[in-house]
């Protein structure tokens, strides 16, 4: 269930029916979702078959500290920072909308014009919030995919039959957390290199023009 808040300042000044997703909570929810992830059940790696279909004489259990994986994954931290920037952008839009409406009100604009301005400002803010929500969902999906892929690869290398969240296991099992963290490090480095290369290319085109 999405957590929302009422922008009190806007409700007083703009009288807008404005409910905006709290982006800080959205950011936290995204990271928490990634941390809990699909491992809340189990990652099965027995030749692609359900565990009950092939019960080996001995089942090797792998453990992953997903909190540690996320904390040490640079792309996850970058995603959180990106959401924070988007949050600031939404707040700035709210402030600018406030100012624009107050100026029109102080100029004694007709009620119909003020009402039209109110609708336009509301639509602009709603559109921006939807855009940020979509971006957050995209980042969450990408991070979950990256982490799950790294877990499955490490489990296969360590010949682990099933992987559980470390916090859910009282004792036993093989901790593969460090291996997962190491697998994610090259992915972050490649992503940063691609971003840097794209930025350099863009700057070169601008200079050429």
C-alpha cells in the first residue's frame, strides 16, 4: 500500500487536493523490498527442477545476508541517491507552484482563471510524481534482477542446492554472501564506466558543435 502525505502548505495556499507519494518512504520501501526479495521463499538450483522432484542424499544449503549485499552494492546506493534528487525536484515544483498561485491571487485574477491555474498546477505535480514512481519501480526491478542473478551464479559455483536468507536460519548452512558481493562489484564498475563514456561522448559532441 503506497504511503501518501498531504502537502499542507499547498492545501492552505493553493487549495489543491494534492496527495503526493512520500519519496523518502518510497526510497526506503524500494531498498527494503530488494533486501527481502525472492529469497523470502527460496532459490532452488537443482538442475532447474523443483527440489521435491529430485531429493539428493544430502542437500547443501546456502545462506545470504541480503542486507549486507544491498549495503555493499554501489548501484543500490546510487539508486537511493537518485531518488533523493527526484524528491528534491518534486518539492521544488511544489514551491514554484505555490509561488505562481500566490502571485496570481495577489494580482486579483478572476476566480475562473485561478481555478484553471489550480488544475494546471495540480496536473503538473501529479505527472511529475507518476514519473518518479515509475523510475523507482524500474530501479527496484533492475536491482532485484542483478542481485538474484549474482546469488544464483554464486550458488552454482559453490554447488549449493538451495539458498535461504541468513536471518531465517538458526544454524548450519554455507554463507555465500561475500561471493555475491564480489560478483556485484564488476557490474557496478561496468555501469559506472558506461555512464562515464556516454558523458564524455556527449561532451565531445557539444564541443564539436
